[in-house]
């Protein structure tokens, strides 16, 4: 029997012989904002389970080629935590907006909250697009651009789609749902971008940006400008909705009481995506696990073991764009010492690719680890020297620099920066007051 058309006003008796099912086509329909598909999904008998399954697939799609799940399996829980937190915030905010008149009831209910979560999780398949391995298909720069473009498309799509789901499921006008959902989303996204921008400026201030970092930096600036415009436009619409629009809606679920069973073909439709992710795990996880294990050894200061592991596995067994510890963005007390790493490499030379990999961007990381946190202008340092008065420290630095030069592993840019850093040390030593010989204590002189 063909499935009957279900609208928000359809009431299906509990003893009805046939209840329309949630089919695979309805998963696509939800993403396109189809009313029937949205009602089927949000009123599905196992909608919460299906939604959670879609989020789980999205979590694997994000992480299968990014982190070693063997070492960071809990990263898969981040999408669940983030979606629950954001959906709860949006539900409370929208509920408050729709029940400004205290006479309106039945908004803050567990049933409504469940429908809201199911509707939010119904958008999870959009995140499956992140599974596209652009890093393998394109060059590094093109892959970064493709990922950022995909991020913008998916984010905008979800922001426009979810109010449609809320509008259908809870009988709220679409534009009202768009404003009341869009405003907190814009604020949260803006705060996140500002924080990332601040961190990037604070960490990278005065340092060279790689081509990929430059693309990301420019993208963040453009997104921040767009969010600034969107914030004021949405804020204006929000005030209009409060004072000039009847915002007092009854945020209650639609009258369709049918609990639609999920067709077996709907579950089977997910198998191709699961299979593709399984293939991706086999392809990408071994190199990521090797990199994670090497980073673990480096972080613990077990440099000899880390170098031996790199030598045994070979360069092809690690991700092509892997940036091992120590990293310029992750300096902290637990960060492996660049000085100790250089001493180990000088004591037991490794393959050129290992030395070049571990000492990449040595001048900048070395200064970060020696408390130069903000802007670093190597030309200025070479001219005016360093603000260090400990002669022994400077002499120790010269020894480290000589060791690095003997390794002959730095890029042309790093060699030039190391040369300026050596000049800075020389200038600083020349500006230090001459050491005065210490005279023996009078008490130690025997007559």
C-alpha cells in the first residue's frame, strides 16, 4: 500500500492498520526542507536512535583522516556533546522568545525537547561531506580552499535548514524561527572566529605564514566581516520580532501523533557510507597512528625512541602534511625541548628527512620556548639584540645554533632566520657589561 500523505494536522489512530513509514528518500527530503519528510523524521518511532546514528557517522566522517582514533577515540564524542549543548541553547532561547506571554504554556516539555533534538540531528548528513579526502585529490593549497569552501556551504545550509524544520515541526513562522535561531548561532560563530583570530595573531605575530595558513587567515577575516554584517541585520530583525511581530507562539509539537516506523531500507541506505568510511579508516588510520605514537614519544622527551621509530617505519608511513612536536602553536610546559632535541640529533645523526621534519621552523619555535611569545621581528632582533642579560644563556644558545648548522637540515628561510638570530646573540653579548674578575674574600686570605 502506498504511504498516505501526512501533514502537520494529520491524526492517525493508534489502531490504524498501516502507519506511513520513514523511507530513505525522506532523509534526502529533510535536507531539502520537504514538509512530509520533516514530519516523518521528527515523529519517527526510533527517530532519536536514527538521529544519533547519523551524528555518529558524521563524527567518523570528520575524524577518519584527521586524528588517530586509536589514541584519541574520545574525539568521536565531540559532535554529540556539541550538538546537545547547542541544540539545548537554541531550544531554550527559541522557547523564551515564543512564550514571552506567560499565559502560553506547554513549551518547555520533554516531548518538545526530544522533537527539537531529533530535528537538529536530522541535519547531520550534511556533515558527511567533510569525508571527501581533498588532501589526497588536490594539492595542499587547493585542499585547504576546498575544505574552507565546503565548511561555508555546510554551515550556511544548516543555518537556513534548521529553522525550516522548527517551523514545520512546531508551527512557528519560518522567518521568526530563522531570526531567533540565527541570532545565537551568529553570536557563537563570531565569538569562535574572534578567539581563533586572536590566537592566530598572538601565536603567529611577526612570524611567517605558510601558504595554507595565509589562506585560512584570509578566510577567517572574510567570515568575521560577514558575521559582523549578519549580526546587526539579524539583531535588527530580532528587535522587530519582539516589538512589532506577534512572537507569542505556542511552541508545541504539530498535531500529527503517528509514530512512523523506520523502513529497513532506510537503515540499509546508510551501509554505503559506512563502507566508504571503513575503507577510509584502513587507508588513513595507520599513518595517523604512527604519527600519534611518535608525538607521544617526543612529548615525553624520549627522542632516541621517537627517531628510531621514524627510521624503522620510513617516510611513507607517516601523513604527508604531518607537523610533529614541538609545534609553534602548541607551546607549553609539556612541549618537548627543542634544545634537547637538537642535542640528541647532534649526538646520533638521523636520516635527512627526519632531521628536516623535526627541526622545521627551528628559529621561531626556539624563541617561543624561550619566552618570546608575541611579535618576533628577526631583522629588529639582529639589529638591536635580545633582552637577555644572562651571558651563560647566550653562550649556550650559540652552541645550539652551531649544532643546528652542522646538521645542514634547515630550509633556506630557516637558515636566514637562524643567521639573524645568531647576529642578535652577538649584538646582545657585545652590549652586556664586561665581566669584572671577582676578588677573593678577605676572610679567605691568610696572613
